[in-house]
C-alpha cells in the first residue's frame, strides 16, 4: 500500500479493486465514506470473518469494536476521519473484536480518490499484533490501556526499520518483553534475539563477553570463544541496562555501532557485525551525559528512536487482566486457580507500584501462599499496600476503606498473628489493619485479659 489509489468512477472501480485485493496475503477491506464495509478479501474472511459475524454492508466500527458510533465519537482515534481531512493515509493501533476475542490490530488506511481528487472510498489493511494480548494470557505482554497501546504502537511503527531503539522506563515495566516484541515484528524475526545484561560487568569481562576472544588471549582462554555480537548475526542485539556500560568501554561500543566492525580480544582480524541495536535503561541518561558518566556521542547513537514505557500506576485499567495473567503463570496459580476478591483489587489499584509489574508478580506469588481457599483477600497482602499512597500515586478510593473494615473485623487469632509478624510501630500496624490506633490498643488490651472485643 505505497502507491496512491485513484478511482475514476465507482462502483466499477471498486469491483476491480476488490478483485486486485484478493491477491493480497494480508487482511484487507474496502469501505465507503459512511463507514460501510463494501468488500473484503479472502485473508480478511479467514482471519476476521465468522458465520455469526456478518460484515459486508455493516459499519466498520460496529464490526470491529461493537460501537454504535464512529471511533472518534467513542473517544478513540478514527483513521477514516483523519484520511478524509488530509486526503492521505493514516495509521493507528486499535483493539478489535475478532473470532478469537479482543486483539491488538495495526490498522493502515488509505483513501481512494476520484479524478477530481475527492475521497470516494477507503482501503484498510489490518495486521494482528501477536506479541501482545488484549485479555488475560498465560504468556507474553498483556494490556489494553491507552498508555500501553501508545508504547505498543510505537514499536509497530519502528520495527520494520533498522533505527536503533532505546526503551526508557522504571524497573519492572517490561523493557525486555517490549524489546522481544520489536524483534518479532521486524524483518529480523527469524534471526536470534541476544540479550546483553550490561550491569555488573567489569571493563575486561564486558569486552570479552561482547566481542569474544581468541585462544591464549588471557589466562584461562584455552580456545576461541564467539562473543554476543557474533551470536546476534542476522538478528537483534539487546543491550539491557545500557546505562551501566563502563565508561572506558563506551568508546568501543560506539566504534562498534558506527563502523559495524569489531575484533575479538587478542585477535587481529577485523570482523563485520550484523545486528539490529536495541537498548534499554531505567537511568536518566541525559543527566548522566551532563555529569560525564555517559558519553554524549554514544547517547545520540542509541537514542535514535526512544520509547517510554509507562509505569504500572499509569495503566491501572490493565490491573485485572494483569493479575489474572500473572496468577495463571505461577505454579500455585495454575494448580489452584487463585483469584482476588474485590477489596484486594481495590487495594492494588490505589498502590503506586514503585517496582511495577515485577513487584506485582512478587506480591501475588506471596499472597498465594496464604490464600488456602484460593481467594486472595486483604489479609494476604503485604504491609506496604496499606500505607499512605506515595505522592506519585493516585488518591485512595473507597475500596481501601472497605478493605480496612474487613481487616478490622478479623478474629483474635488472626490479629495475634499480624502483631507477632509486624516489625513497625503500633501506629503503622493500625494503619495496615485499617483501624484506629485507639481501637487496636483496646483489642490488644482485651486479648491480654483473655477477653474478646470487636472494637
């Protein structure tokens, strides 16, 4: 779909266009200006069609989204509206209803113009994004929030090119998963995806791991070893935590990127590199450039296409499916079918998640150990979820107060267990349990005297 499509006189030209599109391997449809689907090729029928999902003559927004109004009136970007205004192509990542459920679909739309330059119809190409799921899944990335979709859309746009990509974001936001998705969407998907963990390497070890070494290059080098750059031939080299690359080695990394050549440690032969460069970091590289901890020229080389990954607190709409997906991936979760009660989910929504998805996974795995009946309740969640919300987090919701009342009604045995395991002050414990400090004091005094009080 690189050439402009011009239609002299519909509908004859539409019929000819449909016949032409039948030879396309990707799903494609033709639409009129009123959002009606005029026709679809065989690839669309096979991928998106179903006996109970008629589409010919139906509105595209109803077929793809279940909306009663066009996408832009439902709060989404509508490529048809943009193409009508500009008389040029438009592209967007949408979530479509398909026979397999909700899926991320990369939509590319081009207008068909008549001889006078007016839009008479549209051709739409649809590519399903396989690296992400719009519902709970036992593997891969999961999400459908605006922040998640925006990052995923950038991945789809840059993937076919050879531009270096830099993923920026807090720890635990899924940088390696996004890097793998980029690799899978690129023309190098059949090649290797090689991860280089840049943290913790000394200068010498970093060079030998990346470039390899010749036999006898140093003590213990009993034979030639291929480096990670060679291993990535024809594929993608992912430099994880690139901000940790030792400063003395950064100039050698820059030379590799600029020249596309390298030499093994202890070797004289100049070898050609063949990889797509993708990097990631949670560190502020621009600030590191300013204070001399990161080379400016290297920063500009790896920062050709930066993609910011959203923290979990910016995609709380994804929490329910993330929770289901993570529980299905743990050994305990798969066996027992664990689930969260509403109060627990409310607590997860109001917490700021400084450790992001990695922290969420750890919290759920721990909670499974306490949820004997398979239901994760507030009593099974760690103390930090009950503290005051950090400044960066959203305001607390009524769900937290409900969870507090749940804890306040716990029996004496459970309360005694909480007290014995808690290491903070009584005020902090009262906050964790969702009760006042005075109520907690009365409960503890009653327990000491052998009486029971519900406070």
